[in-house]
């Protein structure tokens, strides 16, 4: 399905954009994002991932799961670096 391929490409871009943020957070020992942004994004991505699995859009679901994991790492960093 072409939509799955297109959404996968977009999701790869999201994962790629989060990796430097995670590294920066680690190096600076601070997270400059609000709690609300991090938590709502995490919840939304996990819900979106579940929806993609139920629609059998496997590659989009897997990449979105990686994106959700990256946001979870940022959430953990926010808790640790308080």
C-alpha cells in the first residue's frame, strides 16, 4: 500500500530528528521541553502505533514505535535531569 510507504518515510524523518535532541539532552543534562509536550506526544504516538498495527500497516507501526520509544527516552531524561 502506497500510504504505508509514505507514512514510513515521514516517520523515519521524525526518528532521525529526535536522535540529536536525545544526544543534546544527554550532553547538557537538561531537557528544554515542557512536560505537557512530552507526555501528550508519547501517548499519541503509542495510540497511533496501536492503530497502525490493527490496520496491518506494519512498517509504519514499527517506525512509529521507534519514534514513541525516542520520546519515552526524552521523558526519562526529563525525570532524571530535574
